[in-house]
C-alpha cells in the first residue's frame, strides 16, 4: 500500500530549507526510497509550510528514515525552523488522476 508523509513546519528561512533539501537529495541519490516531494506554502500563514513525501509503502518510508543522511540533515533543518515539525503518516487508500 502506498504511503504519504505530510510534514508541517514553520520557518522564515525557506530558501535555506530548500538548499538543505537539495543537499539531501544529492547525498541520497540511488539510496532513498521517497518517490516524490512537494513543498507548499500556506497562503494564510506566510511562515508555515507543508511538505508532502510519497513512498511506495510504509516499509519503504521506514527504510528511508534509517538512512544516516536523514538524521544529519534533520538536525540542520531544525536550526532553520521555528519549533518542531508536525508529522502525519498516511496510508493511501485510493488515488485518481482527474
């Protein structure tokens, strides 16, 4: 079953977040199991963002989170965020392209 993780976080330094994300993508090339990343800004709260990460399964998401690059970059991302992120872990029940 496909799996989606939604991460909500606050920052006034989104450019730094995106640079760290790009660094993580380079460092995990060929190892990561995440298939798609979508970064969204909340239109009502300029400092609030949501990142949607898609995986083939929850098992793949767990394997991805065990990569050493995840903990290394997460500590650096925490420094550019205002407060801890909020995670939503979701099983995909259906998916449609409309």
